[in-house]
C-alpha cells in the first residue's frame, strides 16, 4: 500500500514538473516571437527588401544572425522540447538587442544561469571600488581570468574607448581588442597584442575547459574575428606579466605606461589592472584624461 502511494506521489510530481517545463517553453517561444517582431531589419544591418510583409525580422534572419539552424530556431519558437545552451541564448540576446532585464528573463525562461559579468560581479567589493576611485588619474580596472572588465575608474573609462557606452556583457578585453574599432585604434602594437592575448587566454582556459562562459567567449571570438582564429590555432601559451604598453588615446595623444596586475582574489582569479605613467608627459596627459572623464 505504501509503495503504491509513493509511486502515485512520484507520478504526480513528474506530471507537475512536466507541465511546468511545457509552460516555460511556451512562454519562451512567445517572448522570442515578440522580441523578433519589434526588431527592424535596419537595426541589425539587413536590407528591408520590397516583398517583406512582417515589420520585424524573419525566423531565418534571426537564425542566421545567431549562427543557429533555421529548423532548430523554428522548433524553439514552436515550443518544442529541445535543449538551449547558454551560448545560443547569448547569441539570441545579442541578435534581438535585449536589454539587461530582457536578457535575464530569457535565461530564466530557458532554465539557465547567465554566465556573463553583466549578471554577476564577484570579487568587486565596495572597498575595491573605493580603491579604484582613489587611483584616479591612474587608469585602473578589475578583471577576472576570462578578461571580463568587472569594474573600472573614470580615467580607465576613456583610456581605450568610451567604455560606459559598451553593454556590460561586451566589456571583455579579448572581445574588444578583436572587434571594437575604437579600442583597436588605441592599441599601438595591435597585431602583437592580439597574438599575445590569444596565448594568454589559452593558458588561462586550461582550468576552465568545460565552463559555459569560457566556451561562449571563444565561440564568439571565432565567429567574429579571423585574426583570433589564426592566433588561436597557433596553440601558443603565455602567463600574465608586467610590461610596458603604448596607447594612442584620441583625447590626449600617445601614452607610455607600465602595466601591473594586483591580485585581489586568487580563488576567483580577480585582479586589479593598473597603468602607471613612465614619463612626466604621460602623467600630465592622464590627468587631462581624468578631467575629461569626470566631466
């Protein structure tokens, strides 16, 4: 008798869980359709064409821009019982131009945790933020081992690009040096830097090979940067090291600085990256940059 009651209870729980999953799938499908309908072709760099009937994007356009199969994406919008990886969710969020709240909603409906630094800034305490501010006009930021920029001070916000204008999920040094025109233009020795950074990423990734956020970053870099693909296939590795760097800042000119990593949280690989001027001219230019950043 007890066995029958337990079996019935298990069946009821399984049925309830199945109903919950089905409801989430339908909500996810409806959410994707609503976001697709509001995005115009012009917003994502596509021609409208004379025969377009829908005001938003077509399913095949979303699939193409997100690098997924058209049939697979159609099944997703039909609430089919298929698995959606965090890499695909990230691609869909970028294609559909989701804001922070919409992105969080997308991951929640899919039953996944958003691995980007936009969702979590572990290791950045109030005291660390105060320290960053105290370092102005010396540029400084906090990065993790994946090169996500978790926090930064005013001078750093204008050092290589207008960082405040970059969405939090795209504030990653690897991504910016390979895809952001303003950031790339600020690097004096760009080719050498890209090769070195690919080697650093491969060395850092050895302990994170199965983690979704790392795989998502590499997949995105491979899709968006031929230079990264070439350097990644070299299988070079190099550890972090202190070195002299040159930046070509559009506001104040050439900057010669010393790059230093200060480790904050070894278990999370969080570090504070600082740039100190090598000469008096650079010091004066950094002070001007800070004043610009401070408004």
